[in-house]
C-alpha cells in the first residue's frame, strides 16, 4: 500500500508541475525564457517574448525579433482530436536583421498573415502578403513527413520594389504576376505548373549609362514564362521589346541538370543594337536555332540573311560560322560601306570568346566591281573598264582583332589580277590603309588607298607603268627593224619578262 501511495504522490506532483508550467503565469514565464534562449541561439537576434499564454484549448504567443520585428500566433487547439486552428501575423519592418540567416542581402519590410489549420495527419497554411506592393496569397499543405503541395499567386508586384528588397540596383521597372501550383514537393520529384509575366517593363537607361557607360535607346519590354514542372520540365519564354523579340521553347531534365531548347530571335532594326554591335548597322535579322546546357554551353543558329544563309555554332567558348550565298551589295548596304563590289559571298569565320581575335576566309568569286572612285581612276588613265571583269577567283583571308581587320587579298579574272598583303581597316574609325597591286594584261601598277572609307585618298604609279610600256614598245619596234627573225624571237621573249 505504501508503494502505491508513493506512486500516486509522484503522479500528482508531476501533473501539478505540468499544470503549473503550462497553464499558470509562473509556468508561462519559465517557458517564455526558454523560448527566448532558443531563439537567440538559433537566429542570433535579440529576441523577447512579449506575451505567452496557454490554456486547455487556446494558445497565444507574441514574439519580438530584434527591434521593430514581430511575429504573433493566436488560436485554438484540441488535445483530444489533436487539431489546431492558429492565426499568425508577421510584421518585419527591417528584414536586414535576418541577413545572417540568408545568402542574399535583404532590406525593407515584409508583412504577412494567415491561418494554420489541421491535425496530427495534415496541416494547411493559408496566408496573404503585400510584398513589393503586390496582392499575394499562398497555400501550403503539410503532412507528417514533408510538404505535400503548395500554391503561390502574386499579382502586380513592382519590379523596382523586388530589386530594392533583394538589395539590387533598379536597372528596370515593371509589374510582375506569378502563379505556381505544385502538386508534389518531394526532393528530386517536384511536379506542378506555373507562369511568370512581366509587363510594362522599361530599362533605366540613365543608371545603365552611369554604371556601365552603355548608351541605350528608350527600351520597353514584356516577358512571359510558362512552366510545366516534372522530371522533365517544359519551359516557354516569350520576350518582346522595341529592340528584339526572343522566343524559347525547351525542356529541363531534373535528373541530370540538362537543358535543351529551340529559340527564335528577331531584330527589326539592327541600328537599335548599336550598343552591342559597336557600329551602325541597318536592316533586320531573323535567327533560329537550338541551345544545349549541361556542364558546357552549345548554341547553334541558322539565319536567312541578305539573300543567303549563315550557320553558326558556339561550343563552350569556341565559335564558328559558315556563310553561303550572301549578296555583297546588301551586305555593304547593311554595314554602311560604299557599294563597290557585286557578287555572292561564301566563307568561314571562327574564334574564341575569351579572345577578341576572329579568323576569316571569304570567297567572292564570280563577282565584279561596281563603278567607284578606284575604277574611274583606272579607266581615265588606261582607257579600260575593269567593272567588266568577272573574277573567277577572289579570296580574302585575315583576322579581326577588336576593331582592326588585317587581310590578304587575291583576285583573278581573265585580264586582271589584284593582290594585297597589307590591307588594314579600322571598323570603329572607318579608316582604311592598304596598297593594292594590279596587273592588267601588260600593265603593272600599285594603288595606295588611305583615309576615310567613304572618301579615301587614292595614289597610284599607274602613269609610270604606262610610260614604261610606251618606252618598251618603241624600243622594241626600233630593234626589230635591225634584227633578223631569230633575233626578233629572242627580243620578244626578252620583253615578256
């Protein structure tokens, strides 16, 4: 009997202790101190429990996290059926206090409130927020083991506010709408659908100019991304601006972290991209291709441009392109260069993105010169028209280092040969410096071209070549009068040298 009495006494003491701890102000004070201690150790913030109360069916907890940040919980619960219905209210007026807990530096405020309802098998969190001046609501379903599913809807969030909260410079503004509905949130097996849109986007050209020394035109844009999330996630992107239109339709494989996609790019006015091309261009361009991303980048493209095709590939850092059938007159027009040659352009271009050196090998055979300052000079002095000459062989090989083109030229027709090993062109300054060597039947001469590509200075020793040929002809005639047939044959061979 004494043993039973001792056991009963211990149970009473235990129950009284539990009751005092859980349901009296003395116990609440002890628990509050423990909560503060745990919070301070876990989040390294000066935390204070402003209010804690617990009854047989209600709970209330008000916590201050550092200065001016508060989290409140208040609601009902049932021990018998293990259910709960809790309201929460989070007011973080200075989220920078939590930067120690995140990899992203944050600032500004975050308000959210909602309810937590459920039992020991399942719980549902429903909440609302005005983050970034938006109308946001979310819902999360919890099970014993993990998060079962979730839904997030953000309406009309301001991009400038999001950039401010994430401590980023406000290089653009616009309004963001987002909807994500996840059916399964298991690690490595996330499933769901969603979309993100950004409308009324405008780039902050003054800030971009100040930070990057890039002068942009007034740029507006809209973007939409559609997601179908699974082991293979479908991604569709539609980016539309007054500069470019870009469409992407791809798949992302969660298992091997690989992305493959088709893309479409259209630029209606190349001159608007002068900030990228570093020089004026005109016309439009349409590019189609595919992208592959895993441990390296591979981008392939094909564009119908200037009457021909350009096939290009970027493999990691190396790129190459194959040009077929480009109309040279259209090309020169696009580049704002004088239209001096008519024909088709084929060729190869290659390089490395870590280097600013580009190698090229261009073929312009079966073309001919258009009347220009150079052809007129030759016509006036030699009384010939080299624009009639169709080149059966015309190759330009060289390199482009930043803005400087260095090239060798070799062109042959039935009567005319043109070569140069010193062709230089500064594409930024539009400055040319070269010597072209000509051979037209019996005439040999060189022409120096130097200065602005639109109006260069042209010098030639063609007069000396004409005089030399006239002297040779006169000497030959005089000698032929005094030589026999055998001597004249020797003389003819001599003058061919």
